[in-house]
C-alpha cells in the first residue's frame, strides 16, 4: 500500500516565479495538510484541506494557496517566489474521524530551491 | 500560542548508550504530544504519542511520559543502536488534531 506520494522530489525556480507541488494521500485518507520545513528547522503548518476546502491555515501569506480534488489529492501553489521560500515541503494525510489516534502519515517531501 | 522547545543537537552516542532528548511545551489547552523521527531523505514517521497527562508512549524501545506539571515530554531509550541515527522531532497538537507544532529537531548519530 503506497503511503503519501509527493511530486516532484526536487525543483529549482527563479525568484518571482510560481510553483505547484502535488500530493496524493495514503489510500483511505481524506484529509491533507501541508508543512514547510526550512533547513535545520522543524516543519511549520501551512494549511489543511478536507472535503475540498481549506479547513485551517497557519501563519503564511496569501501567496501560499492550495486545492484539494475529489479524489483527495492536493496541490500547493506558491506565487511570487522569494528566496526565503526555499525549503522542504511536506504533505501529510490522515483519515478524518480517527482523531489523534494514528497521527499523520507524511510524504518524503518536495525540495524547492529558489534562486 | 502553542509551541515546543526541544533540546538542541547534534547528539553523538556510542552504541548501547542511554539516550535522553528533552522536550518542553507551551499550550493553552490540553494538547496531545508526539515524537516523530526523520531518516535521511525520508518523511517524518510517528514514533510514539501520548494524549493525556501521565500517559506513557512507547515504541521500538523508545519511551516518553506526558508530564503536565513540568510541561515536558522527554524521549528516552535505554540502549541505542546505529540504526537509531536520525533526526527526532517533538510535536504537539491541539484537541482537533488539525495543526501540529514541531520543535526544531535533534540530530542523533550513534557510532559503533
């Protein structure tokens, strides 16, 4: 059973450009969260999607937006890229209703480098 | 707001040594507490968790006890192995479980 799948694994973009990252949740999971992990830091919550809507958002600017599709997969979009957006972007999924019993399943991430 | 403070690394231990990684938290409500582990090139994996005060989470020889009086959730293992080399993250989540707050991570290297 595949876990959380993210694509691409690595990406290099130029400052000012836009980027789209993709995530397929673990089979049976319907809730997707996105985290940004800067080098040497812990992951920081960007937002969570459930039933194709943003359910909760962390302290990130509107340049960060997302989408969830009917098959529960999700995209993270970042506009007007800044050098400080360089980070590992992690997608995490869970099944709603399981509460905190099983935690989240994380993908291996997309390494974004902005030059 | 909610936050996690984690012992800074890196930590280097010899095989079979005792491990402690300190973690303290600040939270307004009654959070659940977690330890996640990240191996090189991989995503985070749940190591153990505790959902209420005095609960002890355990897995693969690792243990951590939810101490409300000291707002701590220290990770311990009696005898580490080379395969335990990884980065360890302490985290908390509020009751809804929608948002996790992570510490900065502690890198552990175990040498033979």
